[in-house]
C-alpha cells in the first residue's frame, strides 16, 4: 500500500532557529503534496499545496516566507519553519496524492514541533 | 468549498455496529465523499470513499443517500482500535481544488469495552 514517511516525528528547538520537516512518498510518485497544521483539540488546517518542480501554493493567512516549502522530486517535499517561535509549536502533517490510481490521499504520521 | 456537517461525538460499545452520519447538502455532482479517521497523535488514515453507489471495503461500508446530500459510514463491529476522530470530506473532482481536502471538526468516536 501507499506509504508516506515524515521525519522527524518530534522536534524541539529554541526560539529563532529554523526547523526542516521531510515528507517522503516511499512506494509511489506524488506530483502534489499537501501540508497541514493541527493545534491541540482542533482539526487539520491546510497550509499549502506543494507541487513538484514549481512554487508551492499557500492558503490565505499562511506566510510563505515563514513556511518554506520545497518539492524537488516526485517523492520528497520539505517544510522549513524559519525563525520559529513558540506560537509555531504544532503538529505538522503532510499528505501525498498518487500520480495515478485511486483518488485517495495518503498521510504521514505527523511531526510534532515544540518551540521553546 | 462544499461543507459537511457531522455530530461532534458518538459512543458505541465494543462489537456493536456504529453508524456515523454526515450531511453535505451543497455537494456538487462531481464531488466524491471521502472518509478519513485520525487516531490520537497520528496522521489521518483513509477509510473509504464513494460517489453515488454504496461502497464496502475491509474497514467499513459507506451508504450514500439517493440525493447525495447525506451519507453514513458504517463500522460493522466496533473495536477499541476504532476509537478515533472520523472526518467526512468532499473531494473536488477537478480544477485547482483537486485533492485539496478541507477538514471539518469531525466526529469523536468513543468505543466502550
């Protein structure tokens, strides 16, 4: 079955530093990946759509300079939280859509970011 | 985006069937109905999806109303591992919204031993 791997699963960093989260589709190619953020006891909020070989599309209210997305290959998208602050602490989840096949999204296990 | 409405929470006993309802009165003709579930501290997991006809898979069944304005996810025999937040989501069939899933609040399912 389709598997999406996220790394790291947990990260703690100091305020002002940058953190990179990787999202890999392990056994399929994905031209499109999606990045979500989830605060405690809330639903998932779509942050951006990551397109292989082109610029990401950000949702309204999401700062593209703060959340840098790179989708350099058909199996890897990265989200970099730049100059992280405590309010960026959250659960970040990626998902990937197969190039072909059933219209289903496969989600990663999520990355929990804590900014001190 | 067309919205879905789900009850905030539901409870069930182990081994009993569970029917999770979802209303989507503004669904368009090309929207698929998707169900995902999220266990604590994990990413969402695909459960089932359909367009017009009822669907069955090893995890669940999806019953879709004839007018497509509502659907019901059926877990035939709930287990403790089915305790999760269940999301009913409409998937746009094309255009710029393709694959873009908008999550609502979902239904928190509690399963009692």
